[in-house]
C-alpha cells in the first residue's frame, strides 16, 4: 500500500545515491532510507565497489533500532546474488522489514527481478517503480555497462551561437564563461573517464583534471585517442600531478619503439584496430568497458564528435552555449558527419536547459532515427 | 510623489502600448492609463501614425469624467510639438491633470525633454523613468529610427545544435519545430519589414507572409536583396496575395530591361551602390529608413547574416535552436565573417531564453566589442 510520504522518502534515497555518483563503478550508485512508524530511522548509500551496499549502510546506521515492521526505500532493486558482498535481500529479510519500496528493477542479468521475487517469497510487501525516471537517470552509466558491456558516452562541448568550438581553426580559443567551466568540472568529477582526440590534446594542451572550488574532486581516467601517437611527450597531461592514469589509445601499427617512449613515462598504451576514419571506436569502447569504465565524457574535438555521432555511439550530450558569434574561421562543433534531412538527424530527447551565467547548457539523451 | 500603485498602472500602460506594436511606424507605440482618486478611469494606445496619440485616446475614453486632479501614466514623454496631430502636452494641461508619470523621455530631437518641461511649467507634477527599461524595449525600432534614421535590424534564424541552417547546402531543409514557426509569425506581425538574401529566396522560395492562428496578422514589407536580380519572377513571393508590397533591392548596374520585367509585375525596384561583398548595406538601411521602415527582421541566409555582423549593422537577434544535429554539409549560421578571439566577438547582452516546444529561442541585443 503506497503512502503519501513514499515519494518524499524515495527522493531522499535518490539524494543519498547521488553522493556516490562517479565513485561506484562498475557498481550502480544506490541510496537507501529506512522508515518506521512514519519516522525516519536512518539513511545510507553505496560508496565504492567492494564496500557494503546502500541497504547495509542504512541498516548499520539504524544502530539499535528494532527494524521489525520497518520500510526501506531503495533506489535500485536489492541484489539477490553474492558478489563481492553477500546478497542484500537476505539481510533485509533477517532484519525483519515488512515493506520494501524500490525505485527501479536492477537490469543486471544476475538480478533483473530476482531480488524482488525473493523478498515477496519471504512475505515482504514490495512496491516498485517509484520515481523510476529519476532512479534510471542516476544510473545511465551502470545500466549501459551492465547490459551492453560498453561505457555511457557523453558528448561535451563549449559552443558559440553559430556552432563553433573556437575562433580560428588550429588555435586554442575559449568560447564559454566561468560558470560553464565550473559545471564542466562538476561533470568530470562524476565520470569514470574523460576523452579527447589528438588534435584537441595538441592544440589546447589540456590537463583534463577535475578542479572544484568547494570540495576535493576526483580525476577521471584521462583517455587520449591518437592513432599515430602524435601528441608530444611534453604535453601537460603527461607531466602533471593527478591521481588518475593517462591511457593513450593508438593503432596497432604504431612501432614498439614509439610506444616504449610513453610506457617509460608510466603512460598506458592501448592498441586497437583502425577503420576507414581512424581508430575503431567500437573496439575502443569495448576495451574501456572491460576495464570497468562505465562513463566517459568526450570533450572533442570536432572530428571525434562527428565520428561518435556517425557511428551512433554517443548516448548523451551536454552542450554549453556562449552568447557570442565566433565566425566561420572557427572549427564547427562536428565535422565529417553528414545528415540527409530532418528525419535522419540525431536529436536530443526532451532536452533540459540550464542557465550558467550568460551561457546556457543544453543536455539530453541522444536519439538516433 | 510616487505611490505604491505607480508600477501597476505603468505596467498596464505598457500592455496598452503593445497593442500598437509594429503598426505605428514611424511613430512609437505608446500606452496611457488615467487614474483618479486611486481608481482606474480609462486607457488608450496609439494605433497608427496620423491618428490620435495614446494620451488623447485615453482622455476620449474617459468620457464625462472630470479629469481635474487626475494622474496619467504614459509609457513615453508626451509630445510638445505639432506633428500630424496637435501636441498632447496642451491637451493634458487643458484637461486639468495634476500629475503625469512618464516611462521614458522621447528621444525624438523635437521632443527630448521639452514635453516634460512644458508640463512642469504649467504646474503639473511629472515623475519620469518608471519601468523605463520595459518602455525602452517597446520602442527599440522607433528609438533607432528617430535618432539614427535607419531601421532596427533583427537577425532571425532557425539553427541546429551544431549551428547549421539546413542539412545539405543548396537544399531547403527545416530545422526548427512548430512552436518556433508560430513564434516567427508573431515576430513578423510586429515588424515593418522582413528581409532575405537572394540565395534564400531562390532555395527556400518562401512567402514571407504572416500567418497567425488566433488573429489576423499584418504582412511586413517583404524585402529581397538581390544584386543581379537572380530571383525568378515565378517565385512564390511575387505571385501570392499579400497586403504588403515586395521591394527588390539590386545594384545600380542592373539593366533597365531586367528591372522592367519586375516593375511590370508591380514589384518595386530599389537600386543601390555595390561594395566589395555585394550591395552596400548601409545605403540599403538609409533608403529603408527614409521610407519609414523602422524595424526589419532579417531571415538569412548565412551570407547576409555574416555581412550584417561584419558591418556591425545588426541590433538584435532571435535565434531558434532545434535540439538536433544537422551535420557539416549544412550551411552554417554565418559565413564570410571572421572573428579573431573572444574579446573581438559580437555577443548578446543578457540573452533571454524561451522554450518553444522542444526548441529554445535565444534573444538579445547584439553588442560589438
């Protein structure tokens, strides 16, 4: 039986889950809230793969409270299998919960409804699908990775009103303002990987680290796609302090002598097959997925954006528009990507807009026709 | 002495003024509200050049009410000179108003504070500058035209996320959705002129008329810039019913034989000098200003947008973004326009955003560095 406060508590569980975003891969981020006799008992969230799940953290936080007859709100279906930790479903039964409210079913083929059946078989009332959309949005990366084996690919770019990434091709040139930059660092903080093509790495010479003002951020793995290893060893990315490694992805035909120079600097080299346009991007994603990279923020440039759209490999976009005109000598947002007409254009599903100072961010899932 | 209700009544006057928008050129649109003993007496607005001003319409609408001691709210300083109608200031004095609240001073060199001085000399209390920003925004076209002699130039375009006007250069292709199209027709309804370049006229073959769902719209004068008269006589724009004329602007070197074919169809030909990139746009604007065209919506294409930006002749922009990618075979928003860096980029001042279905509109005054 659903109660008026169900949404309130599930929303609280969603907020708990968010605390783990970008830190739980390959696990989902999950939040849990325990309520007994209409009163909040405790909360918990999953912090990191290999550590206790949200439900267990919430139970632990409840201390000496007798949980018999209590309700637990969980953003994701409790697990029924033994992974690196024992199954949560058993713990819920042991604790004596009389009701479990679930945000979304776990798409993990090893769970996928089995957790809910287990609970019901043990006499626990289970309601599912509460705030499901928000729970799904929390775990786009996990869902994609656990069902397809590849990371959730996020297109990111700072663009002028006329769709340019800079003012003069071949020269670095900032488009967006300070508020947008801050938002980019918040995005970097919650993804597993950040990716750029070699031209961007060479021209912009970025650090690709996370710099937050208010708290310590987490650097994502920094991934450079560079068919021929053209990025100089002197680049910032290879020579700065970061807790995250740099992975350099190049073609299989690059000489050992060349790769050795990077390996000597503790840079990991990943060699993949090429295709007609450069590296085989599907193969790149498969390799990243196998390494438990569940989400990647792709920061350009135009050629990489064009290639990911062409191959329908982008899942989501965060586009930051600055209210200025950059002119037609600038690099366009996407290159080498042809669209026939409106019907065949990739589009954002229900795009969200957010104002960032004078800039505005447009975000949404990318749908391919 | 300002009262708490002043803003309320001035806002009402602004709403009145809006009813005349796009219909009063070369006059401003003006609204007036009369209040006596804290009660609304009547309202009025200026409907068309040559007809009574807002103040007079409000006085007429007050009927038999004795206006001695009443207050009138006017969005623009009342006129002190005899134009096509006698000066409103004298009418306000005769009617016995004790207070006049003015939104903005009339920038018309023949008024420019003289109305306010006149009223004060006749013992009327005058407050100025109430909701001034809104009153100014109402009359961007009038202000530009009366002070500079040229029309308020508005850039308008439907753009993809990657800054393209269509999918394949040389082919027509709609980018934006239904809600955006409706908004475009609302914009057309309140401007004096609508302008396209010859390439757009040829490729899109538009009608450039105003089609509103809820009320009868007003077609603006349809202006085509076409250096060599390349647009075929069979184009829709020359062959459809419209209450508004078509003005075809071409170079002075176009033969009489060629222009005669258009003149025979009652199309007005305006010949101007050329410059290195086509027609001399400053000369075009001067001609339009002399013809009392106070505002022009420029609907493209890329070359015209680029030229207006390059020559710093655009005053305002309405850009409609559809949440889709059009690819790099599409025509970019602006062409032949080069920007060196962020500091030299034209930008929108405090851009406004408006959601239109899945599209979003970005609007603002264009500032040049």
